[in-house]
């Protein structure tokens, strides 16, 4: 087999030749840029290109080009599913069988020759085939390769929940055992979640290049991940933000139609490779919607006003939410401080395992909900846990306790009652929920938070941040209420731990029927009642004055007698 002409040692020229063989238009500048990065980029690299840019086809062509340059190389092609990996290797085989320049690579009769694995003709006998394909969760053990091509290993079906993401992260670690010395790994794909596999790979030395469908704003979320040529054109002002990056393939009108079809979040994910908006949509509970204040156990203001003006940001309280999330103190508090309508405690029991028994204490006034305490207790249904819960109920002046009945058929509530009788006698109710947990939590909390009616005691946040200090940082975070709140999605199992958040949702749900109350109407109603009371007293005072005059009392005597009734309207001036 003759060596390739010198010009074709540049992969870009080989790509042009291949595209012409396939009767395709010549590669676009973006495709040639990706080709150059494939050839000269970091040994560990991640290529993120907008949907339809052809990154899989380009990389398949890259594999045959590398084999043509050195037939002794070994490649492992890995995808989310084996079917997708097989499609990659099938296209690679097609190029070898159809292009005259590659005819010397066609497997001989005694060599492996299938879409699962195949050899190229000049390859020496080896346990490892020239090209092998498999699914990322399939059998990779025992494979050996000079280069691993990971083509869309992260997809929605294997990354929406934390256990799925953990399993995927463990699977790709196998690549290091597969690689030969000085081997290469190339990931092709689109991030699917906020804590994407691709982001965690960057912490392990991988380099990312991103090619968006439109030029992003100068202030974007990509940093140095954006392909240098795109960033250079933006900096030189030879293009403008929102201009198509590859107008030969996707015009501005075409992209507008796709954005309308996919929706803004879908377009940003699939074509702009920006997960920011997608995460905002995926995680509906926003920490910025909370009101953080100091809560009294007996009284609260009649009305609390939220504002996201910068002056109300709480600077000294760390926020574990996404970019843009902040904690805000009340902008204003109106009315008098009056007694709460009521106070409930919701308990989500755990067994004797590692999960915590979650609890939340929530008070209600004028349609606002005040979270005075929340947390998790390790120990299942031990006496220590039961006693602690009883003391918390006492300290928070709880009127009623709600216990999730799904645990033990109501046993936990019965175990709790003797301790309550000792520390804080109050009503105990069992509650059963049949709705999917994630949907129940979000559907309960989202409207309350969106209307800024959920007010959390600053001490609850501070305690939450200090909790589980004995745990490793990555686990400690997942056990905290605020982290759980900001990371829950509608997908089943989206959180590893949700005990405290579930308890909070249960307490909030109890007050749902009262949430339609209007604060302003309640304040005015209370003032009207107070006014009527004073008017009645004033009328009584007037009648009394007439009676006293008839009895011969002097004006000064009458004034002294009615002194307490004569200034009653001052509260309404």
C-alpha cells in the first residue's frame, strides 16, 4: 500500500476528498476547524458542536485517515447505546470499502470483518481489532486501544438522575485502563445536565472546544471553551452576536425556524450548547424567589415585600444555587406584628438506614408561610430522634404535627406520641401521599416561591450550611435543604437525598387552602374591626356623658371619667 501524498497528511484535505467522494458539498469552515482540532488538539479533548454540524461523520473520516496513515493503530468507538456505536463503525467500513484511496485497508478473509469489530488488511495479528464498537455501559473490559472515540455517551436517558450520572462517570473511567501508552480520548457530544459528565472531565485534564450555531454575545458562558476562531471573529468585530456561524449549512432564517420548533431552551441546548437556560427550565425552584429574614416564634408582620434590587441582596450568606441566584432580605414589612394563624411541623420518617428523618416547621399568616426550622436527623425511630423532634416542636410552638404515613403504616406517629406528651402535647396526624414525589414537591413549592410567599429564617439557612460537617464536601452539599431545593427536577430520582425538602413541601401543602388570602385585605379587615370596636366604645362614652350631665357632673369630672375613650381615633390618623 502506497503512502498517502504529502498534502493528505493534513486531515482537512483528506476530509475534502472524502466529502467529494460522497457527493457532498465541500466541508464548511466550521467543519474544517473541527477537523484541524481533531488532528492537532489535546490528547484528551471534548468536541461540542451544534446539532447537524456533522461531528460524527467528520470523526469517522478521521478514524479511517488515521488507519491509512498507520494501519497498526487500534480504535474503540463508544456511544450511549451499542446501536449508535455500530452505526459509527458501519460508516467507517463503508468509506474503506468504497474509496479507492482506502482499498488497501479492506479486511482479508482471515480477518475480523463485522460492524462490531473489524481489522484492516495491513494490521498484524492482535487480540484487539482495528476498530471495535460498544455501548458505554456494555462490556469494555479487556479492550485495548490507541484512541477511544466517545460519541454522544451522555444522553437524556442515562444522565437525568444522580445515580445515572454516577454510573456513567464510573463507566468512562474504564477508558484509562483501555488506553495504550500515549493514547488519545476524544469525546463528541452535547451536555444534557447542569453537572454534565463533560464538565467533570475538564477537572481530569480534558480540553473542551465548542462550536455554536450562532455567534454568542461577547459576555457569554463559554469562557475559553469557545472555539478560538469564533472568539477571534467576535473580538475583531468581523461578525456580530446572533450571526450564523455556518451560514452555508444553517441560514439565519433556518435557525429561527429551528428555534421556534425546539423552543428557546431546546435550541440553547442543542444548537448553542449553553445549558444555562436549560437548567433554569429543568430546575424550577429558584433560591432568588425566597425571602430570608429573622423569624419570631409568636408574631410576624402582616405583610412582607420582596424585591430583587441589588440593595436587598444578602452578601454574607453563601448561596449554592445557579448563576443569578441570590438570597434577598425583605424590602419592606407592613402592618403590625401579630400572632400566626397556626404552626405545623411535618416529619418525613426514615428507617434505620443512612437516610435522615426530615422535618420542617412552617407558620402561616395572611397567606405568607414562615419557615422557622428545618433539618434532618440520623437515627431512624430511635428514642434520641423522637425526643429531639418533640423538643423542636416545643421550641417552635407547634400546634399540629403531620407524619408521612408511607413509613411503617403510621407506626412512627404512635412512637412519637409518648415523647410529645412529655415535652409538648399537641395534635398528631398521619398523612399519605400517592403522587410522584418530585412532582408533588415542585407543584407544592413552585407557586408559593414564585409569589415570594415563602419566608425562611436566616438561622435555618445558617444551620443548613453547617450541617453534616463530618461528611466529604461533595456529599455534605447534597444533604442540605437549600441544595436539594435548587437541584430538584420533575424526573424521578433526580435527587439522591430529598428528605428535608420533602418535609418542607409537606408542611407547605398543609397551608395550601389558606394561601388565597390577600394580605392587604386582611390588614384592612383587621383595622376595620378595630375601628368598629372603638366606635362602639365611643358611642357608649357619649351616652355615658349625656347621662353624667343629667346627673349634675361638671365638664371636668366628665372629661376625667372618659379620658380613656377620648383619644381612640389616634391610631387611624
